[in-house]
C-alpha cells in the first residue's frame, strides 16, 4: 500500500539511545516500546525540544507509520465486518469500488440514505437503495447505515465521531486520499449534508445535497467547501424547493463579497418532485473536480449546536467552545489576522511548514492590532497530538500558538 503524503514503507531503524542523543533517535526509541507501555509523549524531553524542518518531516513519517500499525492492529475486525461501534451505538456500512486507483490514492464518496422517523426495515431499505444510486468514475462509493431510526438520522452529534473514524479507517485500510473525500446524501441524507458539511468542512473536498432540508443550519461555514444543491421544482414538503433556492442565493451573495470562496452550484429540476429521477447524479463528476483546501488563507468557522474543537488551522480550548459562535481568521505569509471572535477570549493557531517560514517571526493581529510577535518552534509532541486528533496526514501541524485575545 502506498500513502498519500509520506511513504508508509519507511524503514525505521530502532536504536536504543541515551538521553544526550538527538531527538529523532529518542523518538525511535519511544516508538520501539509497546504502545500500551509508552509514557505519554508530551512527558518526554525529546518531544518538546525545538526541531528543524527536516526533523519535523522525519518525525511525521515515523509517527504516521506507527499510527498505521496501531489502526491496523486495533480496527481490522470492524473493517472486515463493516460495522463500527462507538459509545453504545453501531453504524453498519457497505461500499463499492469504481475505476483504477490513482497513484495518489482513491477518492471516497460518503453517501447518506433517506428515511428517518420510521421502522428499522424502512431505513434498511433506504440504505440498500442508496447503494444503487450513484457511480463515480473512480473511487470508493460508501453508504453508511444510520445508527438510529429517528427523524434526524444524520445530524446528531454521534455522526461526526463515526465519520471521523470512518475516514481515518479508509485512509489506512483502503488507501483513500484525504484530499479527495466527498459528502453527499438524499432526502434525510440531504438534511445531513446541510448540517455536516459546514461543521466538518475541513474533512471534505466538496459536498452535494439532494432533496434535503437544512433545519437550523446556515451556509456561512462553507467558505472553503464547494457545495452543490439540487431539489425538484415540485418538492414542496418542508419547503425544500424554496429553501434550496434561498441557500443558492445566499451562497451567491457570500461569493460576491468573497470571490475566492463559496464555490457552489444550485439546480432546481423542472417538473420533478422529491425524486429527481437520477438527474441529480451530475453532482458526482462536479465534486470530483475538487481537492480539499486543507490550509485555506481565510477561515469562516460557524459552530452548530453540535460543536467542534478545531477547524482547519484554528483550535479552541474546551472552555471556549460555544454553540453558534462565529470565528473568522486569515493568513498571509508570516501574518495571521483574527477577525470575528464570538464569545472567545483564548484561541490556538496551529502552524506547519506549508504555512510559514519558521526562521522568521510570526505576527498575530486582532482587528489590525498587533497582539503577538515572535518566532515559533516546531515540536514532535505537537506533530503527534494533531495526528492523533484526526488521523489525517493532511492536517498535521508541528507548532501551536496559544493566543490571549484583547477585549
């Protein structure tokens, strides 16, 4: 198997070292210990010492290789059985594979079924039907079976956790390219797209909503996530047709103000009701054109009632996380600008060598006022932390700035 950002076939030379030897040898020694017997990496001096760009890259490769070994050892059974169980809930899934695998890894399409507040057998039927709907030219087309049979199948808080794990597993076991993961869904699955796409925007390359309803969600958080909306002209239940058109207009206005963001397309299918007769399949090749914008220059993070602790390169301490809060930030060269900061007094900025030159000072400005200036150090502990948080090789960072905001 070939990885995406680094080689998973890196040969790690394990050498037991003394305390005065370099950080990479110390990391190798720590890795050589059984995972259950290791001290927390942050408690080790080598993990907190400043490291060079080259050492950071080597550390990422070593830690990614170790992560793959850990996931393969602990999750092989759930992948074989196609069942994930977390916190008392179970999510089944099935998938089909299309086309030849590209050199950089496969695409992944997560496709959510309809149904909702109905008996289990009805939702089972919707799940099986979803498996037949779309056929990407290339990629893994994966349909999860919702863990519950409630009306809000796909936007309860446990869904985010299941999808994080599912994506992490597919990267390791099926060589999925984390830069080409797509979200889509029909009817109640479309409801899920409306809600999950903004709150998990840094996971996906694009998203497509078919015949759904957004409930209380808003499009602000879709700044860096291409988003397709399709609904039948006569799909009047819950106002799906009018609301999809309204979201399309809102996205158009957002893009007018921010021309580098809010890529979208809206299609109201004439003469069609809730079933669009598969005309909506045009969303699949539309999504496939895009790769994830994983380290965007501008972030619009709009929390939902289901909250997250990080989005792209911004993170929040637990005591700072609030439902519905809005955080916007931008970066250019060595400068970070913090704009909207709703109900936030502390914020964390995650950095790596794709973003800044670590040999030069970084400045942080809050509404154009300088609140931080200085050089930042990379560390193995930060690489390890951000890798374990997501299991995503594209969202690994080597440094973190803890910023106290000014009133």
